[in-house]
C-alpha cells in the first residue's frame, strides 16, 4: 500500500489518500472502511443523454465521486471491494443524495475521510504501508502433476501460481514417458518459484507433499541449480523446508503450517506468532484456567486488574457497525498496551483467526491468576441474600 497523503487534525478527524498495490491491500482497505465514512474515488457511471433530435441514449462516463459509505462488500477470493453509498459532493453527472457503488481496485487512488481515526485503524495503515510486513513465508504445495505456489502474508494466503501437468503412468519396462513428463512438471514448478517468490523478503519456503514427491523435487531443483549455476536458488537453499501434506491442493497448507518443525522455523513470522499465541492460550486454559480468559466481559475484568500479558483479538471485531462497541474494543487494546501487555490482532482470513472467532474473537493470557468473574458474581449475589 502506498500512502500519498495524510491530513489529520488534533482531534484525530481528517483524511488519508492511499493507493492499494497488492491484492492484500484490498483486505486492509476493507478493514479501514466503516459505515458513515466518506470515500472519494474515480468510478464509472452510466449517464443518460438526449440528442438534438430528442433520441435518448446512455453512455458510461468516468467521473470522481464522494460517497457517504452505507454498505461494504468484500470478495476475499477475487480481492474485490464494492462500496455503496450516497453522493455528498456536487457532480455534473450524479445528483446529490443519489446512490452509487464504487469498485475499489489495485493501483487506483482513493481518499478516505473519518470523523475519528482510532489507534487500531492508524496502526493498520502503518502496517499496510510498511514493506517489512509483506509476505515472509512462501509455500509450494504439491503432488505428482499438481502444484500450488502460495505466499503466506500477515493477513491472508495468496495463490500466486498453479502448475498442472498430465503425468502418464509407469509402464512395465518403459518409464521414459512418465519420467519425461515428471521432469517437465518439476521444471515448470522451479520457474514459477523463481518468478513469484521474492527471496529478499521471504524467510522460509515450505515444500509440502504426500510421499516422496517433495524430496525428489528438491533433489531435481538443486541439481539443476548447480548445473546452470543458478545463484538465486543456491544462495537461498537454506530457506527451503520440506514438510508433509496430504495433497497438492491449497487447503493442505493448513497441515503444513501446524507442523512443529515449521512453527519453530517460522518463529519470527507474524503468521506463526499467531498460531503459537493461540496454542499457548489453549495450553493455559487446560493447565491453569485462572490465567486464561475469553469473552469480552471476562477479559475486560482481567484488564481492570492489569493482569493481561497477551491479548488475542480478531480484526473482525473492529468492523462492528455499532460505534460504541467498536470503541470498546479499541479502548481495550490501548489499555493493554499502556499496561505493557502484548496485543496480537488476528486476521479472520487465517486459520488461527477462524479458531479465535469460535472463542468469541477475544481472549487473554494473564500474568497472574484472577478469580473467575462468575465466582465474584456468585459471591456478590450470596451477600445480597
């Protein structure tokens, strides 16, 4: 994401002009937008025109509109964002108050104005515009004849390439066709890796497959790299990590990311950090339930006691339409940070974010045990009796 301009007042009202550059930037934009914001962007509008003879026709005209946002629709597969609202600025083609839907696209500038830019939204802009936050894990999920080259970013998993080659079966006494097809398949996967993986950013490349496919592929890739003196692959050899997966389909990546060998290797990446934080929470819940709280009411109570060491919270909660509810979550995040606690904002598009969503979307690992909220309620009710 590119930050073009940022004009914020002392009371945190103001506007920001951004250019989304990657598909993931559309996800960040979706999380920045709220109902009631004003969005200014270039769009196409169908306009009716009347000629001198009185015949009516319609033209599609590109114009710039400013909308008061009423609804936001995000398609996570296509990374498309549609924003519907009413026109709030004079325009020669669109009347004031008329409805319109703007489709936000990568590489097209937009300006977003808010009455109040809170700390969570400003932090997201900072992360989206920081190149260090881009994909630091790549994965090749493969089986014979099928491979997916993916980038695991801090917010989502993006499929960069799909390689499919028909591999004939081995025949008795004649394996040449099978071997040639397999070699052609491996070569296409190597080319896709070089084309789509930026080794300056990526810290680790997972090669996942059932059986011995991953070993055979890695042997082939580095033998070819030595033959052709491919410095890019040879210098980054240590970044490749072989793991098991049940198939070459994208969904099998979940298994690879949960592998203990992978989590230790990816210890400094955000995606693995979230998986570990959630794992720590479940362990704490099992062994020391007084130090693991979930649900907003319980977590707020623990925060009042300044007991929160790590707050786990889903970004889905910050998209809440009710301003007061959203402000409550933002206040919790700010308060935990003030008390020197760690805050991990989980993406609802990640496996770990989905799991956290099943626990109400907010959970906390505590520094010290806090008596259960329900116990306190029981005590207060018995005192009243």
